[in-house]
C-alpha cells in the first residue's frame, strides 16, 4: 500500500465507470456522508462474494444511517453486473479493467499471476474522502464484519454530526431560535437526501 494511504489522510478521488457504464467520481458518490469502499478481486472470488452477501442486508442500515457504499473491482462491465446482480446489491459497482487503482495504490496481489487482481481492502471514509479506517482483506478474516463497520460508522457519526447528541440545552435553544444549520439535513433539500437514501445516482447533487 502506498505510504500516504493512512488514517487521517484523503483517499484519492478516482473516477471510474459504474455498472451502467457511466463514469462516476468517488466524491460525487459520497456527497456529504460517510462512505464504505470495498475494493475486491472480482466475480471469481468466493471471499468477495461472501463479504458482499453480508453487506447486502447491511446496506439497508447504511441507507437510513446516511452512509454510502461503493464496490470496486477489476472486472469488466458485464462481469461487474454479474457480481452485483448475483448477490443482490443495490449500490454502485465501479470497474477498473485498466487497474488504475491497483497501480496507484500499489496493491497488486502479486501472488496471483493468473488473474492479476488487487489485494482486497475495505476503506471507511469520513466526509471529504478522509480515511477513518483501512481493512486488508487478503485473508477473509481481515475483512470487517458488519458489527465492526457499525462501530466505525457510529464513531464517525458522533464526530461529524453536530446534532448527534440532540438532548442538550444548547441544541434545544438553537432549535427554538430556529437556528437550523446544526440540524440534519444541514441546509440540504430533503429531495436530495431521499435521492441518496434510495441510491438514485442520476438524481444526486452535482
């Protein structure tokens, strides 16, 4: 892994085609919310499939918890869709056939000379693509459980949401004074919030 890819630093804002063939930047997909990026080997890896099967029900919690999910593999468009549809995922799958990320992050799985995959990693990001935690998933048990992701997202939410502790005199005074900037959705429209909760990528804010 590249030496600067550590907790506290910013994850690169890669732009890759999604499962519909449209190029998407990670910052666009993230918006103002926390984000989980699963970088995997691809359709042929049973460990990836098992992790994704765990993430499918967890994605419903991410929706109501205002958290984005993204999966990135070196599959082509067809195989990326095979994997996404096969596990029943409803979040964006980006594909990187040219292995731009593998080379840039220096995560080539050099022990596999046949498939030339990326070493699987899961990144938990604060808003602004700020790295909160990195999990190395070369071995399956290195990948985060949904319980661990829940704990990570709780810590991030406590950190970034000024209204996380809503039951204080200060927050009540702000509400009564109609000072709404510290209350979700922090000046966003509910239409855009619900578009993100629903995963309607083409309706996201630019």
